[in-house]
C-alpha cells in the first residue's frame, strides 16, 4: 500500500500496564508487563508483534481488543472500526452451550443477533463441533474452544483482526483451514495484527513488525528486517 493511501486507525502512545505481584490489594509491589509502548496501526496492513514468551505481546493484544485498559498512556481508535481477538483463551460463558455462546459472542463483537442466527450453520460447520455445539462450553477442550472462537471471529468480519498465536493451535486439519482463512484476510483490505514468537511467521505474513522485549519496543520497521534482527538475537 502506498504511503499516501494509509490511514491511521489505532494510535498507541506511551502505554503501560502493571499487575500486582501479591494478592494483597494494598500491596504496592507491581510488575510492569508493558512499560512505555508507542506505535500506529494503518488501514489494510498486516502488523506483526514479535517477542519471546512473557515479553508483553498478549497483554498488548488485550489492550487493543479493549479487554483491559492501560495504567498509563492512551490508545485512540478511529471511529467506526471494530476489532476482534482470535485467541486460545476465548471469554465464553461456561454454563451456556456453544450455540448460545455464538449469539452472545457475536453480539459482543458488534454483530446483530439476527445476523448471528442466520450464520449459525456456517459457524458450526467451520468449528467442526458437530453435536457438541449443544453442550455447555465448560465441557469443551481448549482446542474446541479455539475452533469455536475462531469461527465466530471470522464470521463477524471485523475491521481489525487480532491474532494471538492462532496459527499454531489445533489438529492438522484445523491448522490448514485456519491458516488459509487468515491468509485470505491478510490479502484482503482488512487490517491484521498478528502476535507470534516465530520470526518465520512474521517474516512470511506481515508487512511491518514491532519487536517487544521486557515490555518495551526494541525495534520497528519492515517485517523482514525486524524478524531478522529478532532471529539474530538468539545467536
């Protein structure tokens, strides 16, 4: 995409997120998962967020999905844009069935109830849950939850797709199906933000990348260059 065609849809400025190390609510001992993160996200780009386990990548995605709020700094979203998080730990309601969760999750993503009901069969087919769709989600395995969450998020067709290591989960058939569908989204006009610790994934799928280490941005730029720098850090 040419530079003049790009439009900023998310601005992250000096963002920090902290967690208490102790269960004591009065404890002042905090761990900063993100310390001072700043970057922009543009329409139609595929942005990779790369880093080791514990670097703060998933915390950043939770911020962008508006699941949590920053303790410092700001995140500004362009009006009218919807984001959906595709992650292993999808926030389903355990006592509700898969079918009921489809409607509830879709509505939380901004999709009308009647639209989710019309798309129910295609979502169930994509999730490959079969008769388990009538069972409470608390009985599902992590793989079943991942498949259902993936199918709902893909169907909801958000403006910004947030991916948290989704390409590496499930059985071989699910990996093939999810990889193909995500690649289709990446090559469309959708904005995709992909979190991964794999430099190969980021190099092959992303336009631009941000390398996060210990809660701060280490490097930012073209995906191939950032992925190479990240790979070299292990040598």
